[in-house]
C-alpha cells in the first residue's frame, strides 16, 4: 500500500479525546475553508440543539453569518433525499450533516462548502457482510493494511469515508452505488488520516479514531 504525506492542516487539539458538547474546528481540509463539529447524546431534540450550537460557532468564524441569532431564527428541515437543510429565517444557512452511532449524534457544519460527517464501527462489518458490493478490491486491501489485519475495523474506516463523502454531495447513497464512490490512497499525518475520494467530483476527507470505530468529515471541492 502506498503512503503519501500532505501539507499540515489545522486540527482539533486532543483529537483522540473529543469531549461531549465541545465544539471543534477543522481548518485547512480544503484551503480557506473551516468546518465546525461536535457530538451530544442522542435524545429528542438533540439535532436542532447541535445545529444551534454549531451555528453560534460558525458566526464567530465567518462574518457572512453574523446575524442576530435566536432559537426561533433557525429552522431545521430535510430535503426529499433526506439531507438536513438549515434555514435562517427564510434563507438557506450553512451546510449541515448528521451521523448517529452508539447512542451519540454527531453534526458538522461548513459555511462555504457542502459538508458530510459519518461514524462507523467494526461491528457493522462482521459475519456475512456483502463486502464485494460495497468495497472495491483496492479498498479491501487498504482495510487489511490500515488496521493490521483487523479487517472489520479497517472496513469501518473506509465505509465512514464513503458515507461522509456521499453526504457531502447532498444525496447520500440515493444517487450512488457504493462501488462508484472511489476511495484514494490514505495519507497519514500525526493528527489524522486524509483521503481524496471521487464521487460526482473530488471530495476531501479527514478521519480519526472514535473508540473502536472511526469518525470522518468530508468537504466537497
């Protein structure tokens, strides 16, 4: 497996320990763009609360979103394909994405590009999982080598990358077959793993460990 390195980007501190309710900023995944993300425990109303938290952080990062914010200002809707759509009054807000896993809800927001977030765990890829329907041969090779032959954990990483990528397109897997989403060679840095993914256009991914699983954040170029 080839390994590449890339120029540093700015990443959340203590990236192996992301705390509940803490908002983190990921800068430089695509030059000039920043993503804010966080998680909280899954419960009724958690999604809108997370969106409000991230919107307050986005206001500090991007002057274009500096408008008076109140809880009644923001409306969270879904597109016909299930993509979350944040409205500020009657105008579209920043791009927003959610993911659920192990009793948590994660959210990511970007004010300049379409964002996707996903968490995946190795338990999802045990037993008679139809690997050939979801992963290309080279992706199966990546999975085996990335996690020292713990194939299920490696596949959780590749799947979280794919899922975050298609969320960043705005359609999820409603439009794409998993095999059409091509995951490139992983690029290792101290603060995480980077991927370039090709779906309908190039997508940049940052991934980190999340317990036994993985968290991936995607930005569409």
